[in-house]
């Protein structure tokens, strides 16, 4: 197993567990080519912090990589709302582009 993933997993359910830890673990799973596990981590991150726009964006990417395009679109749409509310304009723009691509692919 990846030592970075192993290290982060040891911190789960401990005093340092939170949205950032789950987000970091999700990123490591994405790098390791495990988008379904990554998506689960990102879902946990946004459950802990609904306003975490970067985690919403990462969740959309992980779900898209796992071929859950409807789930990815839903994550991006929620992430866009979160990012706009926070004034995170760049994240909102990026997720809008990704969502548009998925809508186009789903329509084909």
C-alpha cells in the first residue's frame, strides 16, 4: 500500500480527522488511480464541511473518473453554488466548465 495513504488512514477517526484530512486522503487515492475510494473520501469531506468548494470540485472529478457522470454533475452543481456563495470565483468557473462537458457527454 502507498505509505502516504497508509499514514493518512491511520489518522481517520482520531482527533485530527476532519474535512482537510479526508480531502488529502481523497487526493492520494486519485493519484493512486482509485477514483471510487477517492470519491468516498471527498464525500466525507463535504459532509464535514458543506462549504469546502475544493472538495466539491475534487468529488466531481473523482466521480467522473469512476464513470459516475450523473453523480459528478450533481457534485459540480452543488460545488458551483457553494463556490459562488463563498466568492470563490475561480473554483466556480472551473466547475462550470466541467459540468458543461458532462452535460454535453450525457446528451450524446
